[in-house]
């Protein structure tokens, strides 16, 4: 098993989704979740040059809920996703690069309403793939975070 080239990450990390203009987004790392998911509002499917696209809004800064980033992305897929509470829903899937620390690679993200969750994004095991190993006892070890959400604390 090759582990030398894998980044060690904690249960919480800060990522950038540069193509979506989202910087320093705190995510919950979840190896139990197959697919990554992102909390978005106002999802609208449309066609552009005959191809399916989706537009959506995100509030990437929990300290400034008035800041809204409107994003547009091609739809990579539509999947039925079973959530941790057992319910299933159809979600749009987009592909976008993730930047974690000094590394960048493409991932798939489902778009959904995570308003009842503590973090706007869940980083699932498919996104981590061959890139990461998780140390659940640590937080923010692969990324620098400029501020923490009010429900998050780091203990040394």
C-alpha cells in the first residue's frame, strides 16, 4: 500500500473551490460518505449551447450571511443520494477542482440543502481517493484557516 504521497488531513479542513470563487471554506471530512456534498440555495437547471448547466447560490462565509456567491457549472450527472438519516433525493453533480493545502485535484460534488448541518460542505471518501489519509483526532492539519465558524473549536 502506497501512503508516502498522500496528504494527512484532519476531521475538519479548509479548502478552496477556485472555479466557484469560494476560498477558505471549512469542510467536514467524512470517510463514511461516498460523495461530497455542498449546501447551496436557488438551484436552477438550464441549457447553454445545448448542454445542461446548473446555477446556484452559496453563502461561503458563516460570519457574513449577506455575502452570496452565484455559481454556474456544467452538470456532470444526476444521482440519487441516500443521506445519513436514510432519506433519498436526486441531486445535481458538478465537477470542480479542490485546493487543499498545496495540492489541487478534481472532485465531484452533489448540490443539496445542508442548512440543518454544521458545515456547508462534506468531503466524502471519493473526493479524497488516492490523495488523502484521515487522522480523525486532528483538525486543520493540511490547511490554514483564517477564522473558525462559531461552532468549531481547536484544542491543543
